[in-house]
């Protein structure tokens, strides 16, 4: 899988509200009502990540979850990352 150029990433991000490019990755902060909702989100996306064999970098504090996506083997953002970002949006 090949990394996308920044122009292609910026165009793709137009369909992903709240996502932004940060160096060689894309990222978003998710905000939930409470810890239980945030943890449930992480649990759902963990299962999807395993299914896709594509594991996000994430961190969470109480009701906030920060997600960063990149394909390390490709050295940047690929179509796989964009697919994952769209899936994460559907899991909110």
C-alpha cells in the first residue's frame, strides 16, 4: 500500500468532519458524554481494528478519545487509514 500525497489527503478529509492532517498521519479528538461512552467506543473500534488488521494510535482521558491514523509500512496516510477513519465515524 502506498502513502497518499498531501493534496489527496486534504481532499479526502473534506468528507471526514473534525479530522485533520498532522505530519504523516490524520487525527481527530472525539468527545463523549462520560467515561462509559468513551470506553464503549474504544471497545467497538478495537474489534474492528483487529478485523481490518489496522491498529490506530489512541489515547483516552475520561470522556475524550484521541485517535491518530497512519500506515507505518507506507510511511504515511493510505487508503486504509481513510477507510478506518470513515468506519470510526460510524462507530460514534
